[in-house]
């Protein structure tokens, strides 16, 4: 039996390790998108996003530099 607190909310993998920096979904390393976001003079923040937040340019300032997500058929 899996503990729901440790399950990735994207793929349902039982190895949740991270949370999305915006929506706080629980993520495994395979589903998390790592971004370095600059702010101010020389300040850089490491952030993790879920797939939906990673490609949303109103959330992720680096989204405009990403290749479009492939649609699952």
C-alpha cells in the first residue's frame, strides 16, 4: 500500500521528492522541470515546476525559450 503523501501527482510514481514552485504539486525527479530564474543584480533562484507550469509563460519566465510540449496521442 502506497502512502498518498509520497506519490507524484503527475505520473503517480511512488517516489515523490519535490514540489512545484508555483502550484505545489508533488513531483518525482522525472516529472519536475528544473529552471534557474534570475532576479535583480546577480541573484539566481533554482526552481522546480510541474509540466503544466513549466510551459506557462505567465508563471515561468523561461517558458518562451522551451520547445513546445509534444501532445500525447
